[in-house]
C-alpha cells in the first residue's frame, strides 16, 4: 500500500474520489432532508385544514352523538385520516384502531392550539394534531380532538427515493473513480517524452533535448529546466573530455622524457657523474609533475565550491609588494622593473589571494618586453576593489582571450614544461580563486599592453 500511495496517479485518483464522494454524499443528504421536510410541511398543512373543517362541523352540531355521526361520514371519504375524541381525558370515540397518542395529549394541551406531533408506529409514523372543540348545542361542553394521519405513503416514497439516491451516489463514485483514473492517465501523458528522454540519457546522448512544442503550459518550465541542465551537462562533459585529453598529453611528455633518459642512461656502462646527471634530470621532471598534480588538486578543490579555509581582511597593496619583492630577482634577469601603487583591502583567504596575484605577476614577467615595467595597481571604490597587473608585450589575439582561463591552454600553443604555470594551469587557478571569493578576472590586450584585472566585491562587515 505504501508503494502504491507513492504513485502520483494513485494519489490524484484517490483525492479525486474523495472530493467527488464528499460532494455527492452532501448533495444526497441535502436532497433527502429537504424532501422529507417538504412532506412534513404538506402533512401539517393537510392536518391543519382538516382540523379547521372538524371545528366547523362541531360548531354546527348540537350534541356529541350528532357530531360523531357527521365526522364519521366525512372521514369515511378521507383515506388514512382518523380522529380520536376525548372528554375529560377519557377516549369516547376513535375512527380506527390506532396506536393511542393519549400519552401526548397532556403535553399537547400546554401548547398552542392545533399543536403538531408525531409518534412511531409499526412500519411507519403517525402524524397528529390536537385541538379543542366547542359543540353548539351545549354551553361549555368542550372536547379534545386528535386528528391522526398515517405517513406510510410518504415513508414508502422516501424509502424508494433514498435507495435510488444512494445507488446513484455509489455508481457515481465508482464511475468517477474510473473517469479520474482515465483523466489522470491522459493528463500525465505529456510526461512520456520526458521519461523517454531520461531513459536515453548517457555519455553518448547528451545532445538530445525535450521538445516544448505541444507541451502543457505547466510542463514548459520543467522541460526548459531539464534542457538547460542537459546543456550544462553536455558542456561539462565536453570540458571533462578535453581536460582528460590535455592531461594525458601533459603527462605523456615528461613521462616520455624520463623514460628515454633512463633507457639511454642504462643502455651502457657510464661513470658516476653521468648517472648523477641523469638522476638530477629525472628529479626535475618529477618535481614538475608533482607541482602539476598539486595545482590540479588545488584547482579541483577550489572549483567544487569548497568554503574558504579562512577569512580575514587582506591588504592588497601590502601583499602585492611582498610578492613583487619575491619575483624581483626573476624580473631583474630580464631587466624588468616592478611597480606597485594604490591601496585597498578585501575580505578573503590570504594564501589564495596571494596565489592569484603571484600567478598574474609571473605571467606578466614571462611575457613582458625586456627593459619594460610591470605595474600592479590597486584601485578601491565603494562597491569593488580592483587589482590590475599591466605589462608591455605581444597582444593576445581576441579569439583566444576567452580561452585563456581554460586548463592547459596556452595562447602560443606551446607545450614546453618550463613550470607548472607553463602547463596552462596558472590562469585557471586564478579564475577559480576569484570565483571562490565571489569575484571575477578580466583581460584586455591591445596596442602592445596587456592588463589582467582581479575584481573583488566589497562585502559589508
């Protein structure tokens, strides 16, 4: 039952049947109650009219015997209508052998004239009315009269009508259940294309999309959302495939170099210096591989939305000065001068921000013209804090600027293993760091000047 109730179709049909049953049962109860009340009102009106007639007969009768004789003739033509006469509480006449309503007389005498009441009988009810009679022939000679009417004709009709009503309600509920099941099935039919597409989704079928033509308005947002999800999955899968290909290429070259180096070294006997030189070369390649793996792990951790290890107020100018001093020897070798100007503070992880600045400065020094200046400028505004790294050198083509932040991408297409950043991971790591800080990185390159800008949003403390 629990498994069945988890079915959306079963839930909709069940709720539909509950609603239909409640409405039909309520309508049946109202109809039966109104019909029964209508019959009661008809009987009371009929009894009131006959009571008036009997009072008029009494008013024109000189004695009790004459009155009884006259009403006997009147009641003989009124099927189902009977009268009982009481004198000082004693029954003196009844037109038929009825269940005596005498127990109710004293109660009725305390009510308004022609008070109505009802008593149960064997298979039906007796509806009666009490009223007083004044005979014309004798002063202060009053009788109590109870006019009795059987309700078997109404009761028979109500039993038949009640049975018909409940049979109709039962049939309508069963039919409503089948109609609800059919309507639910037809209503859920537009989900079929979505289900079929979900069955086909695999690594080789990520390009399929759900057609929104002919879909109900309520399902269009779902179809569009799923299409956007498939589009993101396809792009991520392509990116992962490209990354796997690039990774294999990047790892193949140093591993191949080490393999060839070792094979050549072992091909014949060599002196100790040659073995030591070969081992040094292998160690250098292994250090590059180790750094590449570390960068890749760092990049994966940052891109997967891992929370910042720590948050603190970071002075970008002070950090840029320290990093510039660290790279000063490398810059001096190429006769490049580093300038740091401006001021500004942001909130974030100090080590991650330092790594992003270091990557940009390393990239700028590596591509700057000799005898030029690499500048680091910190510009603060009420909403953002920018750190721009500017260098003079060859322009970066427009068509490659959008791919600069892809893993293992290099604008010149070279595959030299000069450093881990040379593997094409430096800018990808920088972009991941900025995303972790809810910021972004921009690049502009024209007229021999290339500028990479880190944009930090100002967070209210």
